[in-house]
C-alpha cells in the first residue's frame, strides 16, 4: 500500500494524495515555461467534495449571519498581479525564503538564482510504503529549507516526529536543531519556521521551543495537534474547536467560543480581525473582536489564507483564489485553478499552488 500525504483537517486526517515516494501516482515534475490559458473566471473547478459555495447552508450555532459579500456566480473579477505558472506539480506546501522559494510536492523543489531544481529525499529519509505523512516546508534563518510534521503507520495511532534540514549536499535528519523534541516518546511535531520572529517547534504532549532573535525559551505545548501560522509578528494555532495565540506565558485561548467546526485554514490579521475557513461546506467565518459572523466562501472548498493587512486578505481553494479589500471579496484573475496553499513575500510577490501546479504573481 502506498504511503499517503495528508491534509490537516484537525478533527481527522484525510488522504490528500501521494507522498514523497509515491511515483506511481506522482504529478508531472517538469517546470513550466509558460502558463496555460486559464478557464473562464466562473468555471467550476474539479472537486471531490459534495458541497458548493453558491448556496450558503444555515450558519452554525452561535454565529450571526453577515450580509452575503460574495457568491461564486456573481463575484467580481479583479486583476491584482500577473500570474505565471512555474511548476506542473501537485503542490502541498510553499516556503518563502530570502529570496529563494521551496515547494513540497511528491518531491521537494527549490528555486534559487539558477532556477528550479528537484531536491529529492534520500532513500533512508523517505517514508515507508505503508506510512501516512503530514508535512510542511519552511526556510530557516540560514535560508535553507526544512520539512516539519509527522509520520505514522496507517494501522497505528502513534505519530513520530518529522524534521529534516536541507544542506548543500542534501537532506539530513537534524536532531540537534530540535533537541529534546527528537527523543522518546515519539510524537508529532507542529509549528512554524522562517526568517521572522518567532520560530515555533512543538511536540505533542511535550513542550514548544520558541526561538526569537533575542534568545530561546520553552513553554508547554498544550493540548492537541493544531495548525500554526505566523500572522505578522504573532504565532497563532487553530484547533478543531478553538483558537490560541502565543504569548510570553504560553498558548492562550482567543476569540471566544467559535461557531465553526473542522477548519481547513485561518489567518489572524489582528486580535479583532480573524478569518477561518471550513472546506467541507465552503463557508468563511470572521471575528471582529466582538462576535463571529459567517458567509459563503467566494471560492469552493476554501483551504488557505495569507494576508498583509485588513484590506488585503488572500484566500485559495479548489475553486481558485479570491481577495478581500476590506469591503468585498473578488475572484482573482489568473488563479482560477484548484489551489491548496497561498503565501507571499510581499503584496507584489505572491505564490499559489495546488493540484494543478504552482503560480507566481508579480507586478508588471
């Protein structure tokens, strides 16, 4: 049985496709020289789910209903950047370096001054054929890629830490970087790495290592296995039923009792401006510092956010990409393909990827 790469669903872990070793079902790995013509702006993207964003379900208990700001069939189309396809691979995760970029697909890829190159894992670091995996790719402060997450045999509940570092001569399981978190008992890792403060590496049931430029500290990891995002200067974690913010004293629950369940992605623009998406029913939830409101997602099966301010929030899903300008959601021209993740170095340097490949958006 081939091992599987998984999408984080918080309440459950669902198959997302092949992992690093699954050549039998790998996507094409040839860098694209030009972008294929996009489908019409409102074309329905292929989907394996049974929900649609064009008809909003009743709001979850506890959510007030916001005015419908966007529906898939009548959302406006906006051209923010010129998007060009750079890879024809199934993108699971994107890491932004300075100025390099890394992508985690069936194999890791790295773009530097010489262009794109595949940087596959050696045999001894690949998952076993019957292992499941959840992994994200990041850059450390040395501008070298890391892969962090967990692996598990599909017949077992136990998860083991995954932490790999790329050096000029290849990938290594660098246990020294995470210290005690690499030891027994085995457990999953979660967190976020990068050039900005803080870097966070946590082990389920153990501690988090918090690395700032001013020094290191450890805190209790808290409950569960959340998704962590570095939103501006603050680290946030989303669980199936609550949000938590990293403070000097540890993880603190925030934003009250949320109405959503099984979130697929989130972003905290500030303490009183938070977005959460649920892929299964194509809904968005917004917190304004007082209450949560809900509305249909402008794209089907929303999966990932990235934002620079309250007037620039990006969202991607299986139905493409949308952008919120502080008042309205609009579909993004050039990103009408099924997407899984969006990241950026700046407002004029945005990367989006998913089942159909990797796109790079820049100003003309």
